[in-house]
C-alpha cells in the first residue's frame, strides 16, 4: 500500500504548554476533512488531558506536527 492510499494516520500534536500527543485520524488526506476531523480529535484529547490535569485551561492551542500512516495490525500477519 502506498502512503497516499493509507486510511489511518498517526497525527502528532504539540500543545501550547509543550506537551505532545498522538491521535489517530481515519480517512483520506483531503484538507477540509482532515482539518475538521483532527480538530475534533484534538478537542477530545484535550478533554482527556483535563480530566487527568484539571488545572489546564478550558482551551489550549495546538499545532499539527506530522502525519504518518498507521501500521495496520493485520499487515504482515
């Protein structure tokens, strides 16, 4: 499978507080869809972080650092 055919992507995020997270985006690399879907994933990740660290602000900026194809666990099996 080529990189462009991948359907699952590991998206590395860097938060304004310096922390890093990885979320899994599933879908095509189409700018509008990626932007919307990754934002929803980042919001969910921020909610998860706030549960563990209640002192975090209600909103926290982030930047997308990279996308890379996720390894399909069925590959090579």
